[in-house]
């Protein structure tokens, strides 16, 4: 989980994606949390977020999120074929 934060303005803030898309499997909540598990192939994903404060003042920011290939690790693995 990652939380976006705004400086200035009047809380509470409302967040949204206004350009591009988050990697599949991730979502941005209205309170600024990016949650989920990316299921996209390893790549950089560009998107733009917008934040609106309690007075309706808006600001936006382009972001890049790098999804890396997942690596499976385990301390003890057992398979039918015998490892």
C-alpha cells in the first residue's frame, strides 16, 4: 500500500486518476491510498492523479509506477515430483 499526500489546501482531500490508468490489479481510493497487487507485466505505467481539497481547489501530478517481475521464494517447498 502506498498513500499519496497533498501539501497545502484544506483537508479533506479527494483523489482520482484523471489520465492514463493504474496497472491492472491496483486501485486508487478517494482518500489517496494505492492498494492491490499488480498483475501487469513488468513495465513502467504512466498515469496522472488529481487531488481536490474541501474548497474545490484542484491540483494534478503525472506519476510513473514501475512494476517489476515477481519472484516466488519459499523456505520449504514440497512438490509431488520431489524437490
